[in-house]
């Protein structure tokens, strides 16, 4: 591998940047898989892989049959409501 990002990684980075810079605010529904596939000129499978990465990063949530929604609100993932705080190291 030459270090060139795969298609889904490139798309994930573009969408992540749009989300983090406010292009897609918290609560907004992202365009559907068909629209994203057309926008980037890739298959829906590639789009699903990119959306899975965004989910792992805590930027979106996907609801089957409903779409993908932005959950990123500018705060670190552990500071969002409903998320357990990160464990802290014990002081000795």
C-alpha cells in the first residue's frame, strides 16, 4: 500500500471536515446513500463504509430506514449528554 487513502476514507474525511466545521450541524440528516454516491461518483457500498467510519468517530448515528444524522456538536465525545465520562487514572 502506498499510503494513498481508500475511496471510503477520502469521503469520510471530507464529510468529517464538513461536519466539524459546521457544514452539517448537530441533528441534521445527511443526504441519503444514493445522493452521496452520486456526489462522490462511487458505489453505495463505498458510502456505507465511509458512514461507518463517521459513526465510529462519534460524528453521526445511522437509523435503519431513516438515514444518518449528525450527532457532533463541537464537544469531545465524552462530554456529550448520555455518554459516560472517560475513566480517570487513579492518583497514588
